[in-house]
């Protein structure tokens, strides 16, 4: 077929060169997985700019494929949701946080559009999913290996739970299990070579086994639910069951050793159990890969008639359903479901940490999520039409909390969207999910393997969505970008079963895409540079105070909505003993963020150091109104009432100890 006119587009098959944007994006996804799951702004801002550059290349070169109506509706809905997030800056209490939240949403929109519009040559869907899952498996195994070789293995864990490489156990589990479903699905596809199927089964076993070390209750609940989704939507259910049996059986055999790590670390002994876990994890991975390879060789040699294959599949599914029913009946006979549900609800609403035991997974549902959701939904009830503004949960929670935690996010995607963007934002996000889902299921794929891969991508997205329902995974771009990317890939016109039609380069598109890209780049680049300036000041103020002051001044200009530069300037001024500098910096911080209880405390310290105890007491009382449960503020108020000045060294020590306990 001849090349189409680039000005008008046309129908042509994707070439190997068209795979480059997808390959480049894949490398970025693996890099984010390796680097704290992309949580830090110094990671996700440049990642967003990189994705924006790839999308611009696809659009401006005329390579973009024409989207279906469903994909177009999904892009329009997610784009409108992104615009709404930016609009929410206007009514947010903390506008700097709202800008960061809106920019993060812009990055996710860019990722979805890139994967929905980029040309996808035959085989690229399988390659992207397979390489991603294998790469995450290597990251997981490498993390455990690094743990055993480190002088302090416990530094990779938080309270006995593996937190690396994401820095948070639940996010680490989500990173690993998000890669499980594509590897599981592809390992059961007869179209792939047996050796590759064995390698994919090994990858699935590696991520599943490593996830056990994270001891994430939310991921365990989501995993069970998504097993049902896998069996419901992916064809050849018997193959999915066989792959689940091989990988799950291998991990079940290794589970006693893997589960021993948690109590050992809680009790203070680390290296031996972690080393044993690595060895058994490697053995389980190799064993599952070998078994899957042998089964694949047998599968290739034995070709059953279609009718026989269907009967075998029905028998396997029936036996599985029967086993579930029998197991459920046995469990119901031993423990009353009503009593168990009532106890679980009481445990969930109690608002306390789960008791220490041999396994965090079996410690019940105790946590402070109920309190997080209570505050967030209460604010939604106050402002249902607008929400409180994207990323504006923390200030409300510290003011109204009943727990001693200070989370930045409400630990639920649905609660987050509803409380922060109101009914309009929630409606736009639901429209996005619905349109993308319809477009995905209508994409038939160019062959059976590609169709199965598309469905595997949907299952991976479903896992992220289910786990996000009970945790704060949205801010981890190394988790959310892959999820929305796989959803976008499933809507891509290239996998519709026929040669793709290109949009081309009409003048209106070039102008619109170029203008939008420049605007988006400015929105992402300026806050990113501001963050880098603040980090430079934090790390270099001792050796070069003047350079640090210049860094912070530039950060204020680059991001006039954020108070971060002023708060850091106040801390640095306090360590220098510069009281006028403290007052000026914390005063500017309060102008940008009137809800900053920390800035009020900083002003209290400055006034106390100057001998003005009455003024210091007034600032502490303002700070307590913003954060009434903070023990440091209670002690500060008590001290000032008794006529004793504040001890800045003691306050800093207590905050440092708290930060260390949260990140150890």
C-alpha cells in the first residue's frame, strides 16, 4: 500500500520504526519502578515532560492513529477531568498542593493519550507487556538480593514489611502485582514458544512471591478479587487456572519461609530470614518456570480437537467452582459469616493499628482508613459541587482527625476524587472509565495472542483500580502511569484487527497540538525546576548560604503558588540564628498557605527566641487550631504558659525522630 498524504492521513500498517515511542515509554516505566515508584516530584515531573515529548512527536509527525469513538470520548473525559483539577486551584486552601495534584493528573492524561494514539506494530502489545512484567520481576528479585547484601537489611523494610523499591509496603506490593497479570496470561498462550512461556511463568512467580514480603492486606484482597476478573474476561479459562496453579502453588510452597521474615524483623533479627527468603524465592521462581516450560512443551505436542478442549475447560471450571463452594460452605459452618463481618467492621472502624503477630496479613482490618474517609467525605458533604480542591486533604485531616497519623492522601481513589473534585470531577472520571472500557472490549486484536494481551492489560488496570480503592496509589506515578498506559493501549486503533488509519498532519492539528504541548511543558517544567532549586538549597546551605538563598528566591518566582521555598528558608534561617529571616520566611509561607501550622510554629519559635513569649504563645495557639492533636504544639503551649521559652533544638529533634521512624 502506498504511503498516505501526511497532510490528510490515511490507512497503512504500522512499521517497526513506529514502535520506538512505545519502547521509549516502556524504558521510562521500568525506570520509575526502580526509583521509588516515581513518587518524588524530581522523578515524575521529568517523566511527564518525557511522555509529553513522545506524544508531541507522534502527533506532529503524522504517525498518530485515528481513535475510535470510545477512545475519543475517553480522552475528552480525562482531559476535561484534568482541566477541572487545574480549575480547582482557584478554590483550594493550599494552592501549591493543588497545582502539584493537577500537574500529576496532566502527566496521567499524557500517558493515556500517548498509548491510545501511538502506532502499534504487530507484536508490540505482547512485547511491551512481557518485557515490563519481566523487568519488574528482575527489580523485585534484585531488591531482595540487595537487602541481603546490605549492612542494614531492615532499612529496606518498614515495620517488618518490604517497602523497597517504592518506599511504602503497599505501593511496593502494587508495583509487583501489577506486573503479575500480563505475565500470568502470556505464560498460558500456546502461540508463544515454550521457553518464553516458562520465563514468563517464572516472572509471574517472582513478583507474586516478592509481594508476599510486603505483607500488604489491601493487595491480598485486591489479588483475590482480580483472580475472578482474570477468569471472567480472559479467554481459555483453563489455561489461566493452570497458570494460577503453577505460580500460586510455587509461592504457596515458599510462603512459610517468606512469611517468617515479618516476625523476625519485628523482633529485631534480620539477615538470616531475609537470606533464606531470597533462596526460597529463587527456587520457587526456577521451579515454576521449569514446570511451565514442560507443560508448554506438552501443550505444543498434544493438539486436542476444539470440542474436547471446550469440554476439558468446562470440567476444570466446574471443578474450580465446586471447590470454591465446598470451601465456602465449610468455612461458613465453622465461623458465622454474619459474626465475621460484624467483627471485621468493628475492627475497621476502631481506628487503631493492627496487633503485632506472626503475619501482618492475618492481623485483621485495623487501621485509620475509616477516619481518613470520614474526614474526606465530610468535606465532600460541605462542598459537593466543587470538592475541596485536588490534593487538598492533609490540612483538613490534621484539623479534624481522631488518630495520630498525618496522611497526605485519603487512602482511596474514589474518596479522593469525590472529596477533592466534587460531583463534576467524579462524573468526568466515571465517564472516562466507561468510555475506555467500551473501547477496550471492542478492540478485537489482530490475532488471538494480541487479543489475550489486550485483556491482560485490562486485568492489570483492574488490579490497580481495585487496590487504589483502599490505598493511596494515585500519587505513585510508577504505578499509575503503567495502569493508564495499559488502558490506553487497549483502546488503541492499531489493535482493532485491521491496518490503522492515521490522523495525518492537518494544519489545525499541528497548531493545536503544538500550542497545547508548549503550555503543558511550561506547567510541568517550572514547578520541576522550582523543586530542584529547593532541594539544592536544602543540601547546600551549609557550604554556600548565599547560593542557597538564590536557589530559594528562584523557586519562589518559578512557582508562586507553593510555600515550600519559604518554609525551607525559615528552617535554614532558624539554624543560622537569623530571627528576622525566620519571621520574613514564615510570614511569606503563611501568605501562600494560611493553613500551614508548621509556619505558625516557626514564627512562635522566632518570637520565643527574641523573648516575646506572649506573641509566641499566640502563634502556637493559631498552630494548635490548625493541628489540635499535635503533641509538640501541646507541649509548646504548656511551656509558654509557664513562662518558659521554647527549645528549638528539642522541637527539631522530635520532628527528626518522627521522620526517621516513618522512613526507616
